[in-house]
C-alpha cells in the first residue's frame, strides 16, 4: 500500500507509489568502489563484513529479496556491533542512493515536510508495524533526516567516488 494523504506519505514495496523509497527499489549505488544493485543488497551484506565470501555472495544476488533472505540468516557470523551501527549503515546506503540518482534526489525533496512512513505489518523496527504506535518507522525517519540535510544544503547530488568514511563524516558535519 502506498498513499499520500496530504500530510504523510506511506510507502511499501518497490512497485507502488513512492516505491523509490523502498530499499528493494532497483537503483544501484556505488560505495567504496563497489557497485551494489540496491540499498538492500548493501545493507544486508554489511552484517557480515568479516567474511568477504558472504559479502560478495549477497552483492551478487539477482534480487533484493534474495539479499534480504540471506541477510536474515542467523547461522552466519553476524558482526558483533551490528545493533549499534545498523542505522549508520542504513544512512550511508540512503545517502548514496539519493545523491547518486538526481531523479531520486528531487523526489525526496519534493515531499516537503510530509511525514514519510514505511507502512507494513512485516516490520516493527524499520516500518510502522502496520499502524500508528505499532512500530518505530526508522526507515521513514532516516529518509526525513536525509531530506532535511539535503534541503538545508548539507548534502547535494554527488558523484559515486565518495568513500564510506567521507560519507559518514559529511553526514556528521551536516547534522551538527
């Protein structure tokens, strides 16, 4: 379900209205010289950076669904700091996506001050858990934070050569 009620934008899935906000939306990103088919591929692979084989496997999956399924496996060696850094990793991915694709940059800015909500019963952390008070909507909140940074001139459309450490540094500077 995707909708714009005038005050908020609810999105879910990559093929609906505002599907571009989904991590499953087919828009490649380049981070540290590596091309990732979607932000979902990048995000899921970062859980396993101690194992280059798993990272490469996830990057090479043909769909974000496959990447997500692999990333949710708990028999693989999940990095010990994952819970403390996952939002930072997500912001790096989102920043790459919305600065490397001018059309997506414009789309995010076009939402003005509307609340952005990943509307799904399937996720109470990144999504709204199906309704108000059911989930944290962290993906929507990070998109709104990125939009504010872009609108205030802290982040512009960039080329794909900026490193992850440069991205994180620039995000920290813009948030100050």
